[in-house]
């Protein structure tokens, strides 16, 4: 299994367990097929504001046209792969591989270049920070104690494009800071219950130098994202349920705003979906000024995850519609919204079944939206990679084989 930072969950809680709680089975279950693990992870109920929708279907999009209006049609319920034109051999797409063999993967050629400086005895997760990635081994958590803090683990830094890591510190949990070249390290007493304990946070540079005083976080919360208006904290909660988030000012130790169902966050923006039933809307808050926008979703659909473009002007969303007999989302599709106008466009070729694990995000430093789905585990594990440029009429796709216990890391943010 992989970090929530590395895959998109349309089910279960979206609280801070994205860091690693669901990853503890990696060490014990490395022989389990990757596809089965991903489907298991994504098979939880689809929460949005505390209730479960039974939305009707979205109109499928074969072009990049805007999706709007009351008209509905039926999405196919079972696509397992995206559709599009072949990705050119000279596309130059380079993706990270997480897991037991961290490397850079060239798509579509499949060539890999190992990441140097990481001990070979561990499996690794990658957490996006400005200018690169924080890298941390998956922890070992005591059986029957899902909320217990593990022993502190080393945190490494990998700069964009680099093939070698450097040591940044030690922590139970690493989180992105607002400033480039910085990250947050959060630590707990050994075996502390993170759903009730107060962690200690230290902002450091990527070289490990302290950038301010240590902070005592509110009990039961961890850092999700550093912003220009304070720290976005996520509540660590046992079991499933809508994730709760608070925008917290470290100087005054006061909460300035609360959210549920945060879909995406950056140093300058937060996107969330308030509780809704038939007509859902994604809200976007600009930081630190406080201006807010609304993005209307197609009728009787709901968003499960999001990712801001590097320039902050676009928001990619994974939108679900339809319902299976057991109440789960039937079909998923990627959409991209222009934040200033509040208008959303369907990404062509991205309609897949609701049980399919979809991972997506913006390629750092570009306007390319990248998505992937598992494409079989017979022999060497295989992934389908989709690439789309805003305004393009078609998705470009390629199949990529990766080493066992490894997976592509797509940056959709830490949610």
C-alpha cells in the first residue's frame, strides 16, 4: 500500500492518516499484489460533510468542454483504464517511484535511475514540499494500536530533479511548510495516542537548521500544510468520518477558521467541500486575504480530492457520480476548474469505474496534469499514466512497468 500523499482516496477518512497510518501493512504484506492493496484502500465509503450521497450520473466528456447545466446522462460504470492518444516517446516525462526501490522513472521508456542516499532496508513515502520532497521510511506500528506514535524516523530531502537525498532531521511526521526550502517536523512521546496527544512541531530548513521556536500543537492535530495565514491542522481521529481541519495561528495559538472535507491546500489557497446532498459546491479560500470563490459541480455529483496547479489558478478535482447497489461511488472523472471564474471542465478520457484507484496531480513547474491507474500485476506491476495540458482535446497515455513494491508518486498534495 502507499501513502495517501501518493494515491487519491475517495473513501474513508481524509484526516492526517494520509501520512502513514494506512501504510503499516507494507512491511508485513509486501507479497500482496499492488493492485489488490490499492483497491482495498479505496473501497471505503465516500464521505463528504458527514453524509453519503447517492448522486446521479455525470455527463461523460470526450473533449475539454465545460461541464455545466442540468443535463445528465449515464457514465459507464466499469472502465478500468483511461483513454487517449499514445504519449510520444520523446515526451520527457519523469516521475518518482516510492516504495522499496525509490527511483526516477522515465515515461514511456520505463528506464529508471535510483535515488541515492536512502538505506535499502526500508520502504519510503514522498511528501511534496516547495522545491522538492520530504522522504521518510514507513514506520512500524504496534499491532492493535493504529493511533499510537511510532519511534521517530529519519527525514530526508530530495530536491526537484536530484538523484540523491540529504538528511533533514528526525520526526514521527513530516509536513510541508509555507516557505520554499523548509518543512515541519512533528514528534510525540513514544506510543502516545495521536488522537488525544499534543505533538511538538519544529520548522527546519531542508538542511536541518531550525527556523524558529518549537511549537506545541493542539491536542489531536497534526500539520497538514503550512500557509501564509498560519498552519492548516488536520485532526487525527480513530475510525472513519469526515476529516476536520483548523487554520491555526501559532503566534496567538488561536483558530481563525475551521473546515471539513479539505480537498487541497497550498501556502496560498485552501479548497474544501461543505456538507451537501444533490447540489454540491467546492469552496476556495485565498490566503492570507480571505477572499473566497465557489466552484459548482455537475448536478448530484461530489468531489473526493483536489490539487492546485503550481500557479494557483487551476484546481483539479476527482469528481464521483452514480451509486452502486452497496452505496459506493459508481464512476469517477477528473475535472479542472478555473478558480477565478468558478467554471469546471471535464478532462477527456479520464472516466473510470468508482473502484479504480486514481492518483493525480500537477507536474511540478509545469501546467501538465498527470494521472495514473493500476493496469495489472501479472508479471511486473504495470501502471497507466495519463498526461493532459489544459485546453487539449485529448489525453495522452502510456503504460509503464515498475519494480515490485514500488509505485509512481504523483503530487496531488497531502490530503
